C-alpha cells in the first residue's frame, strides 16, 4: 500500500444518499481474483446505457469533463452501505479515486477503505456543498487533517490516530503486522520448545 500524506485533485460530486456497494460494483463483476480491473465496472449501472459497458451515459457525472479525471469523490450520507464486499474500495481505487468525502459512511465500507489505502473523510453536508460549489481541484491533507478549497477555505476532519498512522506510513493490516516482526520473533524465541 502506498503512503498517503496529501492529495490534490478534481472532486466529482455524486451527492446521492445511501450509495450501496452493489451500485459501486455490481455483483456480476466480482469473479476476479486480484484487486485490479474493477474500475471499469465502478457505478456500472449508472455509467453505461448498456449491459456490456460500451455506451457511456453522457448524463452521469463521471462521464463528463472534467470529472472523468476525478480522484476525489464527494458523496452524501451513508456512503458504502449494503454488503461487506471489499471490492467496493478496490473499484474506487482502480478507477483512480484516492479520497471519498461524505457526510457519513457505512461502518464496514469505512474500514475496508482504510485497509486498502482509500481515505474516507467525513465532513458536514454544508461543507461538502461548499466544496461542490467551488468546482475546482481541492487539497486533502492527511497530516493536518484538513480539506482546503481553491479559495484557501479549510474544512477540518477527524480520523482515528491508528488509521491515520497506517495511511501515512502505507500500512495495511498485513503490513502493520509485519512491522512488528522483530517483536514477534523475540516472543516466539522465549516460548518453550514444546509449544
């Protein structure tokens, strides 16, 4: 996992409430065994007019300039609700998103996002509306825990200290465990041979 410190990018507004994981990545696209290749299916039922995904819907925000290049998603309440599929943050990341800013997140999606290097930022709806109104690239600074718009308005956010540490250092749960490898070996060396 890559460390996350700051990211500046185009923010696409998709302010629907209750965007669930089946809307993020429909179940028929979950048969892959790696994390790659899910971005093309992100929001499949909204992005395309056909089942094959060959005809983009020109009315969907991610099919419109400049949002085709968005790396930050602005969303409504209860983002990522539904099933616990880890494919949802995989699809967002594979599409190119680094940050999702929402008024609230479903708990499992929130943890899955953190575990996969996708930063979920909770801001009040009024702050998200203000970011949508700027229609300019924004900066997300994890070190300072602040979102900054093009007018230098600052929107502070909270993040658990452990989750922040892991993102700043590029540690997923496996990496976090491997960082303790010396302590694990020392503990194992102290155990009786019969164990």
